[in-house]
C-alpha cells in the first residue's frame, strides 16, 4: 500500500510502500520495452524506507521526497540515477510532508501540500543547480491527499482532503506570473486519487470510495466523465506510457 511509481523510458519503477505493518525501501521494475515484461526486484533499494511519499522524474533522475518511515514524518529526499543504478541523498525539504505531491517543471521540483501534523497549503521548490529548497506562494487551500500535475507552464493542484471534507476544487500555479488561480472544479470530490496527462488532457482516477474516472481539457475548460474502473482504488499509481 501507498507506494509511488514513475515511468523512466518505458520502465515502470515501483518504489517503497507499506503492508500495514512494515515500511519498505525496495524498488521493482517492469520493463515495457520487452514483449513479455516481468517484474524485476533486483534493483538498489532507496536509502530511506518510505510510504505516503511522492516521486517524479527530472533530467533523467528519479526523485523521492518526504513520506513516513514507520516512526515519523520525513523531510528527507533522495534521487536515483537509473543508468548508474545509484541512489544519492539530496537536501531535505524545509518541511516534513506526507500525503503530498511532487512534480517537475522548467528544470525544478515542486512539493505541494500534504500533512505535517496538519494539512498544509505550503509549496516549496527545489533547484538541482543550487541544491536548495525555497518556499513559493502557497496554495489557496490547505490540503492533503491531493494530486498534481504540470501542464502548459502551469501546475495543477487537484482535490484532496481539507479537515474532514473531500475536495472537488482545482487550482493552478502559473510559473510565469507566480500566482494561483481557481480552475473549474471536478465533477466528483476526490481524496487520494491519481493523475496523469495524455495528449494535453488531464486524467484523474479513483480515490477513497471512488472507481470513477474523469478528464479535463484546458482548451475547453471542461471536466468530463469517462468509463469507471472495475473497483474502487485509493492512492492508485497511474502512469501514461
């Protein structure tokens, strides 16, 4: 439960997670470049055991940030070089976070929201060149279990949980103006769903108590329902390939 996943050159990396009792730092790979791919668990483990963390790709490296390790909330971060098969620690975030998101845009990493004892609206940005995390303007909503994605020079923060309220709200951060703007809300309230982009369209899947799927086209500013998944899925790992 609660792993994270990335797609590196059609190689699906499944990272960390928990079985409810134990926390893992293991990594498995499914190489879709082969006709009959099989899961390979013979990969270097992360330096830190993590679940409820976030991961993304930037400049050919896999980045993992925050999460829980079985004893507390983490601010630690690390990167993985798939070509060298090597993990390296990077500077900690300014804030401990879990149930947050991590996206890459314009050569930078962005960690959004999450939980640090309370739901937070803070956002911080990591520059691999300076190796520093810096806060940027916060989201309008304090939220955890949100999803986020970068598209067209903007970062979308989608749904989540605020207090005991599941959210359908969406906001986006413009990387040029450095401001947050409201976006049309989803058709359904979602907490702990997953998101990906396909052909310039944002797709959102599942969440607690949800097997529904919907998609948003920035060109039309509309959310539309798609075919349901076969079961409810919370914190699913969804990737475009």
